[in-house]
C-alpha cells in the first residue's frame, strides 16, 4: 500500500512541476550501438517524443564523437599496441532522470594501462545534465568541479566530506572471514586516505537496479582495484535531505523494473 501511495504521490509531483504525463514520467526505451571495436556508444532514446529527449540524443552523439576522436589520437600517439575500450551502462532510464555509467580502459603507451569510471545524468524535463546543487543538500555536494576524463570531456565531481563518510560506511563491510578482512584492509585504507584532509572528487549517479545513488572515485593505479562503486539507498538519502524528486524517481524506476 505504501508503495502505491508513494508512486501516486510521485505522479502528482510531476504534474505539479509541469512534467508531461507521457514524457518525463515514463521509462524511455534505449537502443545500443557501437562507436568502434570494443567501444560502446551511448544508447539513444528510441522515438524521442519531445525536444528534451531530442536534445539528449544530440548530446550523446557529441559524446560518441569525442571518444572516437580520442581513440584515434591514442592510436596515433602509442602505435599498434594501443587500445581503447569503453562500456556504457544505462543505470536509469526514467522516470525523470536518464543516467549513464561509463567505464573506460585505455592504453596509449607508457608504463601501464589506465581505467576510469565516470557518469553523466540528464533531466528528462529539460534535456540537459542535472544540476546536483538543486537535488542534493550542500553537505553532500561539497565542492562541485569539472574533471577532465580520458577522452578530454569534462564531467561533474563532488568533493564532500559527508558524501565520502557515507561511502566509507558502506564500503566492503567487515565479515567473519578473517582472510577476506585482511585482504580488504589495504583497500579500506586506500579509499579512506585523503590529500591534505580534503575528500576525493566523487562521481555520482542514480542507479535504478541498485535502488539508490551510486558513488565512485578513481584511485592511483597501484590500488585501482579498490575503486568500488558504493550505492547509498534512498532511505539514507531521505535522512540526508536529498530532494524527493530524486528519491521518488529512483524508487519508481526500481518498481517498474521487469
């Protein structure tokens, strides 16, 4: 009963904010493609129904063009042994938000390959990337910045002590298995360590399958395997003061999953 009431309330909220009932509140269908061998393209919205969705598709094509250009430069710089792999996962495709998790693995010459995870989140009402300062309280956004990615695009990061604390609370909890705890200790130390007391630059995105806000940040190459993604559940997000338009959307998306 509570679930139905919550979804009903979410529908009222969408109407109150002027969101078309057949657009931003729906689960959009996505069509995957490839930029090149081993490089996922951003899935496109199938049969976009409004300007916002068409704007998003156009922006995603520009991102695909950027990684295509970067992969070409990588090969020119490093020669025949270079590689560029990209996986793109649609972590949420409505209602209200469309989010992508992007995982790149690159080798353009040098001592070792590099890996990295980032994300981009669109508002299906406006067709533009979300402004996290309107969705998260100041304690969770902290310092908002743009970080340059492997393909030279700039993605939003949040440096927040409170967000980092929530990440650490859920990161690889200790178990009764002594060996596993010992192996994880080095990773716990790696994700806890800060530079001059400042929190790391974190990437966040709503994840419908996991039912919360995913948080991740990259680490030095020697401890890159410790860079787990942690999902903060909507119940915690509510207690932290996150806007209900985001928490309700995540829960509605999870409820609509097959």
